[in-house]
C-alpha cells in the first residue's frame, strides 16, 4: 500500500514563496548593511513584509499571487508571483532573489 504525498494547493505555494521572499530580503539587507550603513529591520506576517532602514521603508503585501508594494516616497506598484518563483510586473519579469537584492540595495544606500 503506497501513500501519495499530499498535494500542495496554490495558496500553499504562494505562502511558501512569500516566506522565501522575506528570507531573501533578510539575507540581502544583512549583507548590504555590512558596509557600515547599519542593518535594516525586516518584519514578516502572513500578508505583509515591511523593511525599514533609517527613514527609508518598503511595504509589501500579498493576496494569493498578487504582491503590492509601496515606498516611503509614494512610489507603488503591483507584481505577480509566478509558480516558478519569479516576480512579474507590467513590462518585465525577474527572479525573486534579484528583486530582493535590488530592493535591499536601494533601501540601504
């Protein structure tokens, strides 16, 4: 008698990618903070990731595969998580780790 592993729902996938994105942001903000600009705070809950570094901040929220973001200067946008772990915008798509590194670099400069 073999038992098949339980199937993962799409909501489980989005939640797992969300936690992975928070982990990437923690790692990249820590690395960029090593240059003396101080460490950024990264807070995570089920629907929100907040990064803070001095007066700069990035607020990310997700509902399913949809990720909305907002910066301290009023910029904002909407992205989509893909099943492949990428973030898709209106005109481009990039690996989640590359987006996390870019956000961390911008935040800690």
